C-alpha cells in the first residue's frame, strides 16, 4: 500500500508541539492594516492554537 502524502500547504502553516497542541499564526495580518488599531496589530503578532474541533483534521494533513 502506498504511503500517504502530507499536505505541503498545511506543513508550512502549522507546527505540532510535543504536548499535541497545534500552533498557528493569527489571521488578518496580511493586508488592510491601515484601519486596524495598533493594539490589534500588536496582538496579531502572537501565535495561537488550533481549536479542538480542527485538531484531528490538521494532524492528518501535517503528519500524513
């Protein structure tokens, strides 16, 4: 049986920590930043974690 390929796009966007949590970057930081407040943009620098509902799907994409 052939090996399952990992999803290259997911591999670049997510990191699986040893604890099993999946780390991701915050959304909304690419464009249209002029109308967003400085505090909002500062908060968007921080990374976040994927919700429990999405964890299984993303682990399959990242780990293959």
